[in-house]
């Protein structure tokens, strides 16, 4: 998860759907969902709307 999200977060925002992250990491979609929820809950990142294609946009707090 971190290897997938960190570079995009540092460049200004990660715009990935859960399915994309699951495909890149090899994790189950449910596990990716749990990880994203945990990162949001702990304040490691926050959601800042959605991209035009509907993908959530995550940014650093």
C-alpha cells in the first residue's frame, strides 16, 4: 500500500480506485479498503473529493 500511495501523495495527491490499488499490490480489495480506512482514521492522509473519473483523491494532511 505505501509503495503504491506514497509517491503520488508526495506529488500532490493519489487518485486511485480501490480496484487499481488491489491490482498493483496483489492484495484483496477488502484488505485495501481496510488499509485505506485505517490510514484515513489515523490521520495519515485525508480524502479531498473525487477525480473526474470518480476515483477518490487522497492527499497528505
